[in-house]
C-alpha cells in the first residue's frame, strides 16, 4: 500500500473552553451597568477620601504628638490630658443640655407643624415653602438675624416683652438663657427639613384609618396618638437618631451667637472645644482625642439604636 492510501488518523480537535452561561450573564450585566458602576465607584472614592480616611487619620492622630514639626507616638497621654481638663466635662454637660433641649423643641415641634399642615385642604404648597424657607437661607445670615433679635438694647424679642410689660432679658449675656437662645435659633433654622419629612410620612397614611377612628369617637389628639404616631413610627425613630447625631455635633450656632464659649463657658460644646484645641492651642493630638471620644459615643448610640430597632421588629 502506498503512503497515500494509508488510512489517516484524525487528530481530535481541541475545543476552546466556552464561558458558562452564568459568566456570560455577569459580563453582559457588567457592560450594561458600566455607567452605574462608574458612578458607584466615584461615590465610594468620595466617601473613602472625605469620610473614612479622616476617621482613620483621627484615630491615629489621637495617639500621636507633634512638636517642632516632629511626630511621635504619645500613647494614652492625649486622652489622659483631655479627661483631666475641666473644660472637657463642662463641654459634655453643655452638649447634652443642648441635645435635650433641641430634641424637646426640634423633634416635637416639626412633627406638630407637619400634622397641622396636613390638616389643611388648600395652600399646602405655600405652607411647605414657608416652613422650608429658613433652611434655604445661609446659616450665617440666619444666625446674624437672631443675634439682632437677641440684642438687649434694640432687639426684637425685648421689644415684644416690653409691649406685654415683661422685663427685658439678657438673652446671650446670661448663663441662664444663653443655651436656650442658641436652641431656639437652631430649631428655627433646621426644622424645615424635618417638617417636610414628617409631612411626606403623614400623607402616606391611608385615610380609612382616620375615618375608622372618627367613627369610634376619637378626637384629634387620640387620632394622633393611636393612628398617626404608630403609622409613622419608623420615620420618627430614624429622625430621632439623626437629630441626636446632628445636635451632638453643634458648632455654628454657638460659635456665631456667643463666640463659642458664651458667658462663663455656658455654651461651650464638644465640637467647639475640639476647635479650640486644634486652632487656639495647636494641640492636634488633644483635638483628635476629643473627636475620637465623640465618634465612639455616637457609634455606640447608633449601634444600640439599630439593635433595639431590630429586636422591636422581631
């Protein structure tokens, strides 16, 4: 037999490994959502650079000390120095007092205003604009406006007191009224956002619940307590947490109204004390230690809130 007639043995073809259907679906979804992933990566990078990195840097700086341009590890000395500072405990007392008063006004008042606006059948758009107007004003302009209102000589509040025959008050110059004055200004400046959130939650409540309550003879306050509050419990609890976190970090209002410290340090808050440590005392380690204490407290409170909310849902 010639070589040409010999049976040739076909070599098996090597089939390339094809991607699995799941892999093809993932690649197709990745290409389809490439723009969304790009925006997501940008947001993550912004959070990492402006939020997460400062927190990590603050934690490291709290255990360091900088002198003559040289940075050395200081251990727990910054925290010990902060704890032995009398202004530290006064600042915490003032901050807790501000938080309690701000929650008493800034948590209850916006909810009541939202309930009142929700009862109107006409003109809700104008009322929402009127309530939200202070939020749109620059904070510095709002604070300066209240500083004029609080002026003991020609201020608006003392002129109103004079009309009713009441004694004039040293609003920002007295240790008894300075913190309350700051709380009133902060509540007026920030209540618009909370009011709109509550109003949106109220408008999502089915009207049949109120009709059933009216058939049972419930008045306004009973409807609010037995229908409105339970139906908005999730929003109320979330706003409660957010307002505690915001009020514990108050700085702008006391800084502009009372120059930060106030009479006899009655309006010195923790964040203002951090500002003093960093920019007045040039003690960045102490400022970072103060910030670390505030961070740990707020993180612990948030974790406890999440745990309690999860247990109540179960």
